[in-house]
């Protein structure tokens, strides 16, 4: 079993409480719009898997891919930043989801926390919302869950507070 902390859209600012919420996690996954220095801080603390987002600079884009695919605990995962949402994915994403089996599809960008099974592409969709202070979201959110024996388990939505508050 692997415990995962999922975060997105930090935009260069990391709430200090993220470390507390992800303390029992084995890995942290970041779904883009990381911003300067956030990735370094997370990677010094826990193993980090991340993709770059549309606001990320050249150094971040050089350090992380646009799309990240891997299998962990029997779960086929795809992380990217901009993808749309069920059932309205971008054309590139929907083609890829239909052609390459994926159990867990993760994206960011919308700043809207959402988790739902999408029967159209037969996978679980997750967007952790936005954990940063910039954007149109009202509440900062992150997700925490487990992967075990090919299944996603113990999903928790964690609210970090209002967008501008600490």
C-alpha cells in the first residue's frame, strides 16, 4: 500500500500545513502550476512526482514533463495539468484516454476540486483543486488517498482554508 498526497496549482506558495497533512504519505504528486521553489521544498521532504503547468517557468519545465505516466500498486496513472473534465476533455486527452488504458487520471488547472468515475473512458478522474493563494477558487484544497492492489482507497478531501487566508 502507498499513501499519496495530491496537490496542484500552488503558484509558488506552499501552505505550511501541507506538510502536516501529508506527513503519513509515501509520495507527493503535483499536478502542475507549481511555481518557483515549491517543487524543491516538497522534493526535499518526500519523493515527488510532478508535471509542469501553464504558469511554470523554463527551469520547472526542464525539471518536469508535461505528461507523466506510471503504474504504482497495480494502478495505471496519468498526470497532466490541462485536460478538461469529464466528459469534456481536450481532444488530445480524450484520444489518449481511449487508446491507452488508464485507471487514475489526474489533472489540475481548473482550481476546482473534483473526483468522479468517468464511465466514458473507464477511469477515475481526480483534480485536487488549487492549494495556492492565486486564482478564482474560494477554498484551497488538496487530496490524500491510498493505492493498494490495483485500487484507489481511503480518499480524503482536505480544505486548507479560504484562498487568501493562512
